[in-house]
């Protein structure tokens, strides 16, 4: 679809922001365009558990402001930065989330809007100060040096109401600075960063899609006991101990076909509204990966980057990808606009279909051949004859290091083996 024909999501979801922008132009302010000063800014989001700090860098490229979200070694470029008078808007790459702030001298004050299920906005207070590069504790204010080195593998258990699930934290520590990730049976939390001061561990991240905060105490018997916050509406307790042999088991195989099924059958609209199914002639005799995903899902972004690259390399051999997008928006135009942003971020050339809303039960009802949908993403490998040969639940992204490398290798080898099989006779 040509760019001029696309619907503008801000007009659909943020009509009030347009009014704010217009009002801000009154009195000649529109002629004054002061961009955030280049360099490092200490940014903070406020959630019920406290501050979620992250580093924010601004730079000018070819006369345009660019923002970079920094969490440890992870750097996410935000190229959609608009400035009108004192108003600065950062639109997160590939997401519908945005920061809307007012610039005064070397401070930014405003709100992060996170778009949640059914398009409901979650508003999180945001602020940033130029010239500060610390995360939780300002230089000279640390109450005590780190009492231990947390580097290594930790077996954790998270408690969400009456639900419990295992997790693994892999941490690296230099002096008091701690970085790492948390892996669960259905995906990872991406790269988190923070510090251990005394026996108090603080970790955080904001990468455009996650707003995560972890507080934990290292006990005298070597356990970590703490609490995890995701945005403003969700919190879980966690605890665990160091365990070099901790494992989540074969969590990738939770999803399966129901007895008596060997194929996947569906028909969903593409972004132009045309109905697409695997029986279309375009997919005949091809190896296909069907990915259950959503533009709101950070693990789905990690997988999309991988699948987009694999698709470009292996398409000449008869490989295709079909992504079934389960979006936060129930109406088609808003869902399609969100998927366009997802496609643009990862330079996706494969098929993306609007399959439903961002709910695992809804996804399972639309794919009744499966025993359920337990995670986004879920990845289904189909051979040239149309039979499902493998299903992988969840995704371990680049932040997991060797686990990501192993997953990439498994995806590559599975696809290559299916491509090597003979084409069925007509």
C-alpha cells in the first residue's frame, strides 16, 4: 500500500495529541525549534515500584534529531523524533508506543504512552536530564560497595498470584555494575542493566517495548529475593539461588498439533484486505514457517529480525514465511497500521496477515488444529507437502547469548533439512 494511502494511527488513537500540537503553535512558538541537546541524558520512567532509569542519547544526523535508548550494550535507535516548539515526540521503532514531552532548558518532562490490549493506553510519567550518565545511584551517593559478585547463572521462581513459573537469570558484574537477562519458558526479558549496592540489586530497562524494573535483596545464605514490575499494572515476586546447571527443560515444545491433524489450515486477510491461506498457489511446494506474532511483542521483534534475514537468503530455494499477527487493536485499519510499522522496522518482505487480537485464547480459537497457543511468538515449520513437521514455542533473543546462537542454528538446520527434501509430485 502506498504510504499516502495508509491511515495515520496517531489520529485514531491519540486525537488529543493533535490538539496539543496545534495549541502549542499559537503565539509564534512554531517558528522556534529547539532540539534536545546532543549527548547523554538520564531518563526515568515512574512505575509503582519506583524509578525505571535508562540512558537516552540524542544526536543530529543530516540535520535531524535521533534518539538512542541504551540498556547496557543494547542500543535502540529512535529515528522518528519530531519537535514543534517545546514539544518533543519520540515514536518507538516498530511499536505504537511514544514519548510526548516538553523541553525546557536541559530537561524533558512528559509521558510515555504504552499501547496495551484492545488499544488501551497505559500512561507512565517520563523525565530526562542532560549530562547525567548514572543509572540508579549518582556518583558519590552509593550507600555501600557491592557485597558480592552476582556473575553467573541463577535459578529463579516467579510468583504471579496463584501461578508459579521457573526462570533463569544470567548476570555479569563488573565492580557494582550488573547486566544480564532473565529467561522464562516462553521468552526472555532482553538485556537489563543496573547495579548491586551493598546487598541490594536494582535492574531496569526500557527499549521501546519493555518497561521492566527489578528490586532484590541478596540474603546471607546466598539467595535473591525480590519483586519485578512490568509497566504500571503488573508485578510479581521472585526468588532463587545460584545454579550453574539450571535449566528450563524443553520449553520450546509446549505447542503441538491435536491428534488426527497433520496440517495447519487458516484464512486471514493481508494488509490490503485480501484473504490468504496456505492453499494459495503461491505457497505450493514451498517450505513455510508460520509465525504467530504481534507488533507489541518484543520477543516477536527479535524473531522477525531473524526470519526477515532468513527469508531473503533462502527464498530462491523455495522458502517462505507467513506471520499471523495478533494485534492489540480490534479494528482492521489500526491493526494494519501497527503491522506496517513492524514491517518497516525489520525490512520484512514476507507475508503478514491480520489474524486476531493479542490474546492467546483468541489465537487458539482461530487455529483449532493446535493444542493451544502458549506464547508469542510460536513458530511452525511446514514441509513442501504442507505437513507440519515442528513447532517451537517462545523465542530466546540476542540478549541470551549462546542460547540465541543455539536457537538460530536449530532454525537454520530445520529449514535447510526441509528444503533439501524432494518436491512432491503433482
